[in-house]
């Protein structure tokens, strides 16, 4: 939780939005999210208008397709890069630790 609070304070809305989408997609078996701008704004504790602008930028960049409460992730890797290095490091550290615990790295 403290890491999330720090990320929200120091990252752009675009980065926070990408992170939220990726965390949600990690729990689903689909590249599609059903989330309204108001819900996202509430979750990120930002203005709905800011979410509208961020979704528009991501849509224009070709990373997502956004249509009235329906977000489709088109390019996961660029979303991860935009989310923040923090998420990438955490995910890869966890994967490395799992491999170490299984002895998969041969150490």
C-alpha cells in the first residue's frame, strides 16, 4: 500500500491509469475491461475530466481502444512501459524469486 501511495503521488495520470488497467487485466482472462471514467477517476482519486484526457491519449497512441466504458488493451508491453519502471521491477523481482525458490536458475 505505501508503494501505491508513493506511485500515485509521483506518477502522471497516464502512468497511474496504465498501472490500474494492467493490475486489473492481470486478474482477468481478457484484454477487455468494463470501467466507466467516473469509476476510474474514483479509484485514482482524480477528476473524471483528467481520466477522459488520459484515455484519449492512450487511445490515440494505439495502446487501447476506448468506447463508452469499454477499454480494450491493444498493446500490453507499451502499457507496461508507460505504467512505470516500479511495476516492471516488482514483477520481475517476484518472478526471479519464484525461480530461485524452485531452483530453476541453477544457483
